[in-house]
C-alpha cells in the first residue's frame, strides 16, 4: 500500500512566525521607519516651497 503525498510542507506555518516577539518588533520598526520617511518628505516639501517676501521693508535701515 503506497501513501501518496500531494504537497510536502517544509518550515514553520506563518501563524507561528507572526506570534514571535522578535518578528513583531522587527515589523513595528519597519512601520515606524516608513512613517518617519513620510514625515521627513512632508517636512522637506513644506520647507522647500516657502515663498520669500522680497517686498518687505527693512525695519533696521
């Protein structure tokens, strides 16, 4: 009597990996880095496009 195997699963199921503390910490660090990058891009965009007021009178002169 031969046993037929359709699939051979190797490794750990994804659910076990998702519950590991080091994996959760790494995922949180990646998400935080993405948010930091978005914030930096936004700040950069806001500071680049500030118009300079050349018509202001110099009070000290």
